[in-house]
C-alpha cells in the first residue's frame, strides 16, 4: 500500500517514514497541505496519513478538499488535537480514523492494516497462493510451513504480487509500490528482486510475461 504522509514536523516525519517502510509500506512525504492536495489529485497514493497542524493550511481543510476530489481515499488523521469536538469534526469531514499524538507505533501499524483490509488489498493478514503463505502481521513468508528469509524489498514485492494475483503488473506500478519519491532506483533493481524471489520460492511460482515494457504475474492456481 502506497502511503502519503502529510506532516510538517520533519523529525517525526523521518521517523515515521523509516518505521512505515520497515513494515512494507511505500511512503511519500510532504510538509504542506497544497502539496498533499496535488498528490491526491494525481492519485499517487492508496491512503493518506494527515497531520492537522500544517503551516500553509489547516489539515481539516485538506481533508475537506480531498473528499471533493477522491471520495473513497482512506485518510487517517494523526494529530495532537485531542478534544472530542476536534475528533468529531474530523470524522464528520470524512476521516476514516483518528489517532492522537503521542501514539504507539504498533497501534498505527494495526490501524493501517485495517485500512488495507477495507481497501480489499488484504482481506486477511494471511495471504496464501499455492504452497506460499505470507503473514502481513508478522512479516513472515512460509513455503510448505517452513520460513523463508526475504529482504525488505523482496517482501514488499512478493506482497504486492500476491495481493494482485492473476493481474499483470507493469514495471512502473511495481516500482511505485516499492520506492518512495526521490529514491534512486537502479535500472535492474526490479529484475534483481524478481531473480532473488525465483531462487527462494517454488519453481514457476513467479512468471515473467511477454509484452510491452516489463510486466509480472503471479500464478494463482
């Protein structure tokens, strides 16, 4: 799941990006409300983590305007405003969830997993295709019950493919799910990850398909 983090506290944002990336999320960060609205308009994310105390506009105005552009985009409000009236207003304006600072990082992860399930990208924390099982809660991959060691990028790629079983994914779509804005991506990085997964997973589990550009499909049967 691609996340847009809207947070003007740069130290907090840096920590959140690192923590969320470690959980398999691709995270893009902006500090201004107008930049957030531009990203939402461009459909660069699957869900938004939104701080309310932004320097250029109130986060609630970002929420209100985003709902006019993308009514179904999940928004998790992350703020120091802990008053009941603030929470009610945020939820009434269309926030899917509201988490008050300071918060426990595992709680944020759990709430994001709920959003994933609502999106339909992860109906359960266990995804199983053939003899391969991926546990999104524990970040474990098993083949025939035995654990398989994957790097963070390999895990993210496998998760994206298993959630999209039976659908072709282009190179651009896969890279967007693995890397945040501005991250340097080697020209053969995707091929390297695919090659590593082929070595660690059952034969023919991941198949490279012919076509324009580069596309990958997972065999769901």
